[in-house]
C-alpha cells in the first residue's frame, strides 16, 4: 500500500509494505498522485519513484493534514511520520550501556495509554511506529499492540534484545510487524560480557526470526571502544542474510553515561575506515545510519541520501507515561508536554518542540557550521549531545 502525505514543499510517498519513503517536490508529488489515479503516464521520474519505493502493488491512500509548519531555513513536516513509543521500561537484561536504565523493576505502559497514543498518531498521519523500551516483547499486551497498530494503517516496527523469544511472539511479529531489529554491539564472548546472556541463545533468536520470514535488521551501536571490531561483527552477521544493517551512534545517557565513549572522541581515520568498510556491504544488504552519525558522512558523494537530526522535524518519541519528547534519548524533561493534557498536534506545534527546533537552527548556524556547503543536510549534528565528529573540519 502506498500512502501519500501532503506537505507544503510537496509531499511524501510511503510504501507501507517495506517502510520505504520518498520526499517529492510539488510538481513530482502532483504528478505521482495523478499517475496513481490513472491520469498521468509512466515517465522516467515516476519509474524512479516506484523503484525507490520498491512497489509491488499499486494501491494507495491519501493523508492530508490541517496544519502546516514549514520554515525555509529548517524543513519541518506538518506532523511526524515516525513515532518511537516506549511501551515498557521493564527488561530481562541489565545492560551496562542502556540509555533508558531499564531493568526487571521497570513498568509497562497501560493498554489504555497505548491506545490514546495510537489514536493521536493515526489522527496526525504518522506512517510508522517504532516500539521500544525496555524490552517491548515483555509487555503483556505485546501481540495486541502490534495488531492494533497494523489495523490503524500504520507500520509497526520494533527493536528487541533477542533473549527468550517464544514462537508465539515470533509469529506475532511475522504477522503484524514491518521489520524487527536485533540490538548488538559485539559477538561471541564480548557479547556475553556486555549483555550477560549466551551468544548461542542470541543466534537461536536470529534463526527463529529468519525462519518466520521476518524482515530482520541488525541494529549495531558504534562507540569508540568497538570501532575496530565493526568489520568482524558485520562479517559474522552477513551470513544470516539480513534485510538490513542499521548503525547507531553511541549515546552516553542513562546507565551508559560513562560505560562507553561516543564517536566524537574516536580517531577520525578509524571512523572513516570503518564507514568505508560498512558502505562496501551495500551490494549485499541495505545499509543505514541514524541521523546522529551524519556529520561523519558528509565527505561521501551521495550526501543527499543522509539527513541531520530528525527529532521535532519528522519524528518524536512517546514515553511510557505519555510524555512526548522530540527524541527518546532526551529522557524525561519536566518541561515536556504529555498526551494526557495536550493532543499531539498541539504538542508538535507547541513551545517545547519549537524550542528544540531553535536548538537545531542554532547548531546549524553556529560559527563552526554556517559557512559549510552541506550544513543544510548535516544541520551541525546532534543539538543535545556531542556524538560524532565532523569529517570536514
């Protein structure tokens, strides 16, 4: 199913079967809409859009939004396309690097609170919901949550640690989820030292997810400490023929505040060698980077395929207590709004989110970045943490 989301600059075409999306200017968006309606021919531009979306079936729906928030200096969507929802802070591990400080003593989001969050997401044209925690599969209503997201016409994705995945849980993922990410930072004994459970058990979870036909993504967090071992990790994981590899910058937050070191303090040459090695794997599987790593990617030829901080621009996070944040890594903030008091549209357009956007603008226009010819893509890096080195300075 193709979902069309209209914006002031044009719009977004989103393939709900694989979560691929393409940003289109006004003319292209209009032509693509007309093509789907059968009143515009198949030209090279339309072919390119279809190829990027990896479309197999031409069914579509249009989602319009009542309000537009767009600034020529900083592109901001009228409403978020991605919502990270932490449905629990409970976890069956106690990883020393956990930015949420999740543990066995954590709490689940109530099903009523989840349904309120889902209702607000649907009303505001959210295209994808990423379920996290904690360990989301521990939620007593996990299967129902996946099902209700899918029934709402939104793609549910999730991240799991891979410990004790029952076949019931795996089958629910296979039936309802778009993609499932397994978190990993090391392999073998190093994995066990960090995560305190058997690596062979983790591999069993990989096998289960693959055998169920799930779009499996390995979510690999990179820090200064594991930078040299990334090629070894990739070479091991590639054998499972994953749907993709997603690389995240280490965030010093929660229990992880002093456990590892962010890439901003790593050797620049090592970072570039590692990135070069990662990009060699694009002919084997999909390769992606979170927006926090973008400053280290701006030397590459196709920089337009990357983006700077998406928080408050196209994405947001909804925490277990329904606090709404620009980014889940900001954790709780006493000044943040809550869905119990405000609707999502007002929060998106409100003071707290606009203040965060001002931080992005300030970073982008800083004395270090304002003369850079790609600062409109990189946006100066993360406005809250020093997570990655700029490769151009």
